[in-house]
C-alpha cells in the first residue's frame, strides 16, 4: 500500500472516531469507548479484506460482518455511512432516537448492511457460527470445480464481555469441532468491562482456550497497527480448516480523557471530553459530524473492485441457473426465498391411530425434506427423542458439509443462535430439544423474533405428560411465557394433521415453536391442517343456534382428546345440550384472523367456558374470562407415570365434566 493510501486511511480512521463520539454526545447516551479503541481494526477489515457491495447489500456471496459487541454500534453505523450503505449524516445525528435507522444496538436490516441483531453479549458471535456453517453447506451442495457460487467469509468483532458469556463457549466449541475455516473473529481485547478491569473476574488465557477448541489464534499487540491487523486477517484467511481468533490489544476510549478506563465504556465524553479527544486525534474540535469529501470519496471508491466481482458473480449465477438440473432448480428456489407448500405433498395428512406428536412431527419433517433441498437442522443430543433425523440425508461433518442433519451436541443456547444464523444464510433452519430447555435458549428465540426470521424450534416432551423424569423436566410456565413473546408463534398440535398446519405456516416473518408430546395421543376425526392453520377452530358442536352455545370447551395438544371425551360423555347424558368443542393449537395464528372469524369460534356473548391444558393457567384468561373455568397446573410436577399425574392434577374427562356442570348450574 502506498504512503498516500496509508495517510488517507489514517485520516479516515480519525474522522470515523470523531463521528462516533459526536453520535454518542448528540444522543447523550451510548458507548464511545469501543469505537475509539477498535476503529482501526474495523476500518482495516472493511477497506482491505472484506468483500461486499453497498450498492447490492443482499449479494449472496458477500462476506458477512457481525458486530457481536453490539454496544459499539456507533462504530458500525459510521463504517456503513462511510462505505456507502443506506445511511446519511442525518441518520448518524439521530443515533438512539425513536424510529431512527441507528438504534442503540444494531437491528437486523440487510438493506443497510446489518447482518444480525446484536447487543446481548455473545449472541452475535454465536449467530455468526450459523452464518459460517450456512456458507459451508451452500458451497457443498451448489459449488462445482468451475462454478464457485458460495465462497465467502464471516467476520466478527467481539469483546471481553462476549467471550465471558457461556453461549460463546458452546458456539466456539462447535465451530472448532467442525473446522469452520471461513469464520474469523477479531477479539477487541481491551481488558475493560463496565465494572472495571477484567482482572476482577476474567483472567484466563483466552487464546489458549480457543486453541483447545481447535481454533487458529494470533495476537496483535497494538490495536492501532493496521498493517499488523491486516497481516493477521490474511493469515486467518489462509487457514482453511480452522476458525480463527485474532486477539487485538486495544485501548478503550483511545485519545479521550478516560482512555483505558471503564468510565469510557457507556457514558458520553461530555463536551469538554469531545474537544480534548478531537484535538488528540488531529481533528478540528469546532466541527461536529465532520467528514472530509476526500475521505468519503476514498471509502466509497475503494469498494469498486468488489462491485466488479459482484457483477462477474451475477453472470456466473445466470449461467448456472440456465442449466436444466436439480441443482439449478434448488438455487432458483434459494434466490426466490419461496418455500414449497407442504400441503401439496401427497398423503401429508395421512395419520391414524395413536401417535405422539413428536413422531408426527418427524413424519412431516421428513416429507418436507423430500421436497425442499434447503431444509437443514438438528437436535441438542436428543435426535432420537425429538424425532428430527432427516432420513434422506447424512449429518454434516468437517470433511463434508452437504448433509442436512446437524449434531449440535448438548449446547442448547448456542444451537438456537446457530439455527438463527442458518436461517439468516437463507436456509430452512430447525433445531430441537425438550420444551423445558427453552429456558437455556430463550434469548436465541427472542433474537429470532426480533429479527423476524423463520427459524423453527421443535420442542418435545411438552408437559407433565412426559412422566417419570419429574419436575426437572416437566414444563409448567413455559407456554405462557413463550406466548407472551412478540412475534413468536407457539403451536401445540392435537395430532398429526394439526402438526402439518404448524409447519405449513412456518414460512412467516418470525419464528415458529412446536410444543410436542412424548406420549401417544389419538388421531382425531374432525381435525385438519386447513382448519388448524387458523389457530383455533370448532372441532365439534351440538345444538348451537345463532352462534350461541351454552358452553364452550377449549383445549390444546394432548388435552384435546380429553376434552373430546368429556364432550362425548356430556352429550351421551343429554343430547339436547348446546355445546361447542374448540381446538386451539396456536393462539397467535388465531389472533391474526379477522374479527368475524374469531367471533364465529369464540362468541363474546358466551361466558361459560372451560379450558384444559397441562401447563400454567396464565395465558388462558383472555379466552376463558373471569366467569369461566381453567383446568391447568400452577405448581411444579412430580415423578410418576403419566396416568397417575393426569389423575392427580385433574387432567381427566371427569374433571372437565365437573367444571362444565358447575358453570351450567
């Protein structure tokens, strides 16, 4: 690189630092320390090593960048503005303001180059593992010797806090096991967290730990030495069979009055602090939000080579798609983003007899896999119990990433984040464990909901119905908590046909969670995927006039057959009874229906209602009301056979009938 270029990049880094601290100061909140310390590494990466085209931010073969330390968002927005993504100076001035393009932590928005929502420490790095794995899988199924459709890297900047989090230990172990050589993490090692120096809580040798995970590691002693950082990045790229961790020693709050102090982490520098910092950086302290035209032109011109590569790649893709073969058709499906309609699969609703819904889910997943080459997923060491193995494919391994199945190991939290990364890579991604362990992976679920991506969470052993494993494994409060999460759809199907509905509706802007039984339950006569897709529907009714049944019985999942038995016995006793039975597999899908449909199923005028679900009562009050009766469990379970537990806690047809008669008087 010429001395002129070196000088220009030094000026660009200084002006970028100035922009970042101006953003924080204008908002009177934010994190100036990381942008001041880590700006040289992100600039070196974006300018000289990362392949992307701001004019085509969705280019499928771009390198990905994830700021795992999302509190440093001012640094990310500054880079995005300088290099030509969809940001203006006004956007930077609106940092952390309502409705702005520059929230306090990055929100997923591909049109502006934001590859993932980050901020909860460790979540970004772990999601990036999924992005890197997705590239490996796509390359394995589409690339040929002559046609490299997918050949990109995933870059991450993470901090001390990210690497303290347990999720990154899980995800990094997984990445090392699979040898993801396309994953490169720059570790902003400044030895500072909110409470002070890391020597109060974090003294391990991080690089040695990552070497034990199977990573390639390097150390850059000076975070301002862009040449050394660049050499380290190129060395990491040359290591094809191991992910890379580059520890870069930086000074948080570089050049500020609070340099190398935790005081620079999460507080504005103040007007005097900004002036002093700009002077040390060689900037004019009188100018705010200043970028020289020379720097702006330099940054935006430097990516023209990537624009040429983007153009050449598009021509390669067009040639690939012109072929008449299965790979070309699969790639067309990938670029379209369309999912196959599983309702079109012959025999998709052919279920009979008694089957656990975990088994019906396995059946549907395997039929789904036969028509969708982009379906991938796995379980946290419970594939047999979750029924998630795809029989038409192998498991991914470090020597062959073409399989659709993934061994996640006992890493629930990382599994959820990695599954999100796979979804962000454009794959139909699912992951599986027991419903109880959503506690371990909750924030990954929340991330999928915030990003509005269609990750599928297959959660089995959904209630006390799992039996003898006892209260440690029996979900109670989980369904209520999960239903409270915005943008997550929770399905608890009553049989195989309702299970089909859950998968048929999974292609939506947000994640889907299936709560599935361990125990076998009856395939019911009047269920259907089409009806279940509305979230709630009338399963049966008797002697109902003007949409005014005297009593409504509602249930989900394994308790629908109990409600049906109660319904039948009540009608056997009194055939004139005005009674309605409603299956409610997905509250969220029901709420999406118009008011007319909702009224047709649950008319407001009918207050005598009974619900039954082997879970906490909280989420039922909206539908049952204060005058109805909720059969639920609001305590932890017990270790016992399922029949004993259901009898003890009132999940029986006799109890439904008793509660119904109490309401009827």
